[in-house]
C-alpha cells in the first residue's frame, strides 16, 4: 500500500512540470509559479497533521477520515479530465523503457534509504557488518546505474550502432546534470540539503512538543498550524518576485530562512512563550522551503529540454526525499549522541532510550538536533554562490526577446565606441 502511494505521489509531482512550463513559463500570461511543488511544504505539514488523528480519535472516525481523503483524490481525478489539456505528442522515436537501469537505481536507493533510516536505531550503528554491507551494496548499485546510463547515452548519440534488445534509451541522461553550466546539478543538491533542514525542523519540533513538553497531538498540531498560512503568503510573494528578481537571491533567502527557523529551537528555553520562539519559527520554515522549492522547480523546468521535463521533475522530487532521509538520519545520530553524553554526566547509563533519559539531559539533545538542521540550511546558502549568473527564471518569450535585443544593442554600442576610439 505504501508503495502504491509513493508511485502516485511521484507521478503527480513530475508529470505536470511540462504542462506548467507550457502554460505559465512560456505562455503569454504572467508566469505565476502555481505548480504542485510550490505547495509541497504545505502538503507535508498537512500530512503530519493528519498523522495526529490516530492518537486522538476513535476508530470509526479514523476510518471516515480515510474515506474523506479518498474522496478528495477521486475529485482531483475527475477535475483533471476537464482542467488538463491533452499533452503534446512525443517526438521520441524509441519509446522503450530501460528496465536494467530501473532495477539498478530502485534497488540501490532502497538499500541506501533503508540504511540511513535504520542506522539511528541499529545495534552498534555503523559497526554492524550488515549495515555496512547493505550501504555499500546500495552505493555500488547507484554507481552502476550512473555508468549504465552514461553507456546508453553515448550509444544513443552514435546513430551507426544498431539497436539491440538491451540498449533502450537511458532513463536519465548524465549530460542533463551539466545543463546551465552545471547549475542544474547545484540546484538539485541545494534542494536535497534544504529539504534535510526542513525535515529536521518538522520532525524534531513535534517530538519536542509531545515528548518533552507533554502536549497532546491536537495541541501540537495547533502550534504548527501557522505553517499553512505562511505558505499562502509565500505563494503570493513568489508570484510577485519570480519574474523580477534573480533566482539566486530567492534561493539564498529561502535557504537562510529555513536555517534561521531551526535556530529558534536550537537556542530555545522551555520556559519561553510559544509566541517568542515557536510561532516565528513555524512561519519562517515554510517561507524558506517554499522560496527554494518554487524557484528551484522553475529553474529546472527552464533549463531542461521538453523531452526531459518529466525526468527533471522526478529527479528534483527524488532529491528532496533523499534529503529528508539524510536530515532525519544525521540529526537522530546527533540527538542520540548528545543525549547519551548528557545522561552520562548526570550519572545515568547512556544505553537507556529517550523515554528513560533524565528530563534535564533532553534539552541539549533537542538543541543539538536543531543545530544540525541549521547547518544544513547554511550549507545551502553558501552553495548559492555557484548559482550566480542564472538570472530571472520567470520570463515570457517577449521578455526574453527584449533581453536579447538589449544585449545586442549594448554589444553594437560597444563596438561603435571602439571604432571611434
């Protein structure tokens, strides 16, 4: 069931990217970034709120809530038939699927994600031979996938070679990572690391509220509710500035806001008011995630050819999911290490779990986990240096033509000045 859910979410995020590029980014209208990825942080926060229901409601109401969600998805399916135009026909001659590459990357990512998710609770951690073996096997499969895709792309470029049963077009051309002089790859990495910072905040804040402050799930949900309204504000802001400001500044501000949201809890005083720390942190974290996600997807869409739109969107989505796993794994390791050290300093065995650890030892551990999220956010901000020169991504063909004419006029003017000199 979880696998089917993942397939549906992946298809929904990646396939509409070309649709939005055609109707918004390249159309005659103002390029509003009204695409699904822009609301991804809100989607995740709403998902966590629904996850609180099993702890607060009875079984009949819980079953009705799932029926309600199923009704929402069915309504989206019906609306899609009326609201989404027919897609343009594919220009690719060979439409075969590279099942070898699909098997390699699927098995590799499953092993890597499983290890990163299980390492915080595994016995002996990285000293466990099973953990090390599975991790390096996953890494090896991912590397084999990259080499196999490189081979298929080189073979595809050579038209003299005959088609064979095993050499279908590559799922992901390695050359796509070099789009925009490598800035495509930089944006993908920024999305991965920034989502790690966002996931750190979202998970550890809820654990802090419920485990340390002993708040009910409903009380916790109310404290993160400002994320939704902040996300709406972020949509409006991005729509107003995406066609006027260089994307590097939008991404840099977004990653910085995500990091700053973690700082509020990294230095939090449990006695402080919610309005002094929790409220501004909840507002900032989704602002930062929305800024980065929206501008990142529009940049990826702009620099990718039409036949790579879906792959680029799917890759962007996959990088965020990998970032979420990395963020939770690393922050959990840091949390457990600090909790063990703090418990030992109080004369309590460090082998006990979080529930048995002294209350006095827990604040430092929560702060350390949030400092980890802050480090992820600041790392993204520093990486924005490599995005210099991207320019404004939310431009229409008219604006692009005007920019080309302006640059041509300036070039001719410089040549005339040189001649006169």
